[in-house]
C-alpha cells in the first residue's frame, strides 16, 4: 500500500488485515498497543530432512517448505516474477504499517525499523490457507516464498494524519 503523508512523502507499507500468534501474552499486549487484531491460535512447527512444516488446525493452514540450498530453488509455477532477483525486491521489509479509522477519517502510521534483513528463498512443496481462500480472489497465486530469521526490530511512535 502507498500513502502520501501531509509532508508530501510517499510511504510504502502494509495494511494489516489479521494477526495470529501462539502466545497469549502477544495477543494481549499486541491488542493493547496496536490495531492489528491479534488472536491466539494453535501453531505447530516441525523440521525433518530439510523440510519444515508449519500448520494450524484452528486457523486452517498448512505449509510445507524445503529450506536447504536457496541458490537452486525454483520460482513457484505461474509466478509473475522473471527470477529471484526480481522477487526479492518484493520481499520487504516494507517500512510502514497503516490503520484507517473511518469514523474520524484518520490514518495511523507506524514505522518499523529492522536490521539484518536477509530473505532466504524456499521451495514451497505444499500450501493451504483458509484465510486466503475465503477472500475468493480467483487470480491469487503463490508468487515467491522466503524465510527470514533472527530479525532485531522495533517500532517508532505512531503518527496520526487526516485521510485526504
């Protein structure tokens, strides 16, 4: 998403639709300090023979990825990207998140600061996300997939601006 702030600066970021965690503490504090609509869910992760599986029965998702040798990972079938170099340009990090308050016609802008952002391409063997399927976007498809580990980050104080 792009938003032009009052100073005329073009900001790139995310509009958060939903956030899930397997920690009650994260849900509690996340909902106090953000508008990201955190919910606690069951998240299971296992790795064996270079294959990582992450799933949730409650949230209706399952993902299996091959996590070794990111140099030879093929792009997913029907990816809109020509190669991984192009795909990495869309692997973030996007510096801002936005929340819109329709009653006040305001946008909350929060800037995240991250270090050591090194996306590693993974080969997606299998995936199912009920949340994405429920959006009913027939042209939606897997474009790329990355794992990003050990990211130190923090959020700057949010700013509220009028929606023009």
